[in-house]
């Protein structure tokens, strides 16, 4: 099986873009894998694609998030029509901050979370119709910047990529809605309960009680479908919010600790460091300076 690498070119922004108008293939469907991150947006399309061992339909407004190492292939028999769409691919280290050590790996970067949600991660994110035109404009702006290669194009291209990744991250945070779309009502209910109460000192038992289920059944069902336990998902949501507050506000670490469900600041700091390899204060110090 071929493994594609990114192919860096000196002096060129390490981001690649392809437009797929008028019936061009949405994805290169010869079986392959790659060592970079891929966003594929089907603005107007229909068909199927296989990612790892799961077959996905492709419909208008579908945004696919593909991580390094995943196997992409066609479905036999295969039929696809793409009237408009975009693909963007880039190496993971492009979006790391300039200060080293802020993230233990690309999988802990807040903007790359949609690429690293576990073995059964949601690959297809439906873009609401009201947001599709603006998303197309973001892809086109990135493409224009890379093609023009004017002075400062590298920084400008990475800024456009960041805006795209913010859009994707916002789509994936409403995980309960996506799980309902994928016909996973139990998981949708779990993530709704977590979203409603992650800022409180909740536990697995609290979530199970909210759903009128035993802790044993809930643990088994969630771990089987997502590869993580309920407790790990609670921690993930808390850490996601903590990263956001550390990066975008000047709130004290103790205040952030309480806002994400940890009354004990020292315990919060210990959990944060275990997850990210740095303390909350070090994470904040690594954020890019305000412009």
C-alpha cells in the first residue's frame, strides 16, 4: 500500500489545496495512506468512500477529517458525482505554536482534536447549510494565497488554515448533535449530560444516574463504541475548556480550575500536566502574543 508524504518545498507554505469542480473525484480513491492531516469538503456531491474499515456516504455539506495513517480506498462498485468541493492537506507540525514544549504531540493541540478522537472517531462532520458558503470562501481564500505566493504568503496561508481549523473544531464540539445524526442516541445522551455538567464535580455515577443506567453498562457501552471511558470523556471536555480559557482569557488558574469542575486547583494542575506535559501556567505562557 502506498504511503504518501507531504513533500515540503523550501520557501513555499507547507499547506496544499485542491479544488474539485465539475465531476472531479472527491478523493484519490486508489487505496493509500498518508503521513499528514487531510480535510475534504463536499459542497455538492454524492457517493461513497471507505476510510479504514468503515464505509461512509458522501452528501452535500459533508466535511471529512482524516488523520495520518488512516487507509482511504474506494468502494466496489463505486459511483460518485462531485459538482464542487475542496481538499486541504498539511503536516501536523504546521499548527504548533512557536514556543517548544507547549503540546506533547499534535493529538493534544486544541485545533487538531477532531483528527484524534479515537479509533471510532466521527470522520464525517455535517456543515449546516447556513455556514456552507462562508466555508467555501475560506477554502478559496487559502487557495488564492498559496497560488499568488506574494510576500508574506506563508504567514497568510497559515492564518487562513487556522481559520479553517477553528471552523472544524466548532463543528466537532457539538458532538451530541453529530452522534444523533449518526444514529447513536445513547452516546448523544452521554455527551449532552457531560456538556451540561462538566463544570461541576461530576462522576461516572452521576452520568449513569442522569440516564437511568447502571455504571457497568454505561462504561461498557461507551468504551466499546468510542475507545474511551465516560470518565475519560469528562476529563477531555474539561481539558478542552481549560485550554480555551488559558489561551483566550487572563483568568487566574484557580478560577479556571473551578470553572472546569475542579475545586482543588493543585489537583487540576496535576491532571493538566499529566495530560499535556506542561502546567496550566506554562501552557498560557506558550500562547502566541496578541497582535
